[in-house]
C-alpha cells in the first residue's frame, strides 16, 4: 500500500480520498477551509460537499499543503479550475520529483483557457509524470459504491497504467488512455452543454430537443478537440459522450440543475450565490468561446450559452437563435 495525497475536498476530491483509503492506502486529504477540516476530522463527514457519507477512520484530514504532499507516491489534484494555478504553485515546493501527479479537475482556466495539465506544465515546465482522470462520475454514486467507469490518460503510457491500477476497485473501473488533451476538453466542455440541456428542460421543450442538443454538443466538443490536436475517438469515449450524457440527463448534475432553473426564469447571479460549485460550467463557456475563435471552430451551443450567461440574452431567445441558423450538412 502507498501514501497518497488528495488536494481539494469538494465532493469529488472527498470521494476519491475515501475510495483510496478504503483500498488500504495511507491517504491524506487537504481541505482549504480550516474550520471544515477540523469538523471533518472530528465528525468523519464532509457535511458541506458530501453530506451523509461516512469517511474512513484512517483517512487523514489536513489544512496543510506541506502535510498532504509529504512522502506521497501520488498526488490527486481536485481543486476548482479558477484557483488551481495558485494552489498548485503553493503546493509544488513540497512535491517530490518522483511523485505521480493526477489532475481530476474538470474545467479550463478562465483567463488563459488552458487545460489543467497545461497549467501544471506552465507553472512547472520540468514536470514529467502527469495524468488526468475524467469520465461519467457522480461523486455521490461513487462514494456509495455504485458501479462506475472512468478514464486515466497520460502521454506516458506507464503513468496512465499506474493511475489505472491505483484507483481501480471492484466497483470503480478505470480505463487507461493516451489522449489527455481530449479527456480534459471533454470533461470541461460537457459542463456548458449540460447547462444548455437543463435550459431546454426548464423551457419544457421536450426529449427530442435534449437529444438533439446532446448530439450536436458532442459534435462541437469533437470539432474543437480535433482542431487543438486531440483525437476524435476520445470524444466518443467515457470522458466525452459518457460524461456528456450523464451530466445532461442526470438529476445529480449541478450544471443541469443550474440550466433547469435558468430555463424557468431564475437569475444567474442568484443561482451562483446559492451554489458557487456550479461556476465550472459558466466559466468554461468563456473559455470555449475564446478557444472557438482562436482555432476557427464553430460552436453555436457554447456561443449561445455564453450569451445567456454574460450578454443578457434570454434562454428562449438563445433557442430561437440556434434553430434559425442556416441549414447545413450533419457532417459539418
């Protein structure tokens, strides 16, 4: 068994720490909020982000980046995309060069539009062993031991296999992949499409419309990914189609719930104040629009979603705009 650190105690970070601890590893979970860390250590529950799930007694809870990195053979990084750079920069001095680094954050850095692994290499160009983890993974279901599949991808085959072996359990099946860029883009852009799917449901536009949105959303993700150097087949896999379907249709999807409320007339500002954890999808729309312009890719669903979030376009106006575009071939 190994010593593993998990940086970030949201629902997904807490779930991964629980999974690893239950496998018998020595696991330390870093919690940003010091008061929450104290409460979690005492009550063995993350009542803020993963309520109702008991944490293993052996799981170490800490608010110190020094402690979470000490002696680790692997570090899982699960902090929100908009703070990832600062947390990683502060963590890096305590990380041993031999430690395997795994990003499990599904998002793009808002200002630079970089994927998380790109941010890691930007902060530390010397990094070698980096992997990414993504897929259709509701934290509540994984923490409850329900069957789930995900993909661990790296440009180094050995690193992907290493993470696959580290995380796989009888109910959490991890596949190895070699296209980390495609895996990260799928995990980020699907959040935007999921909000749009929620809007469609909130407007009461029917199952046909949601199915069309998911299908064309997948096309947008794939177009952008290929233009950026990812492989098209990655988007037909767990981190693309798999995560997209789950997030667009599952009731546990925070992004879908955000869209549902927007479709019913709620104000975005109020929804973000009520649940800050849904910012990933909103932030990703900015990056998607910027990347679409940068790589000359047509992404109308992401563009209309951005207009709803930031340009005061009503959800119904966005739908009309999408449906009234010039007719085209399905292959484009």
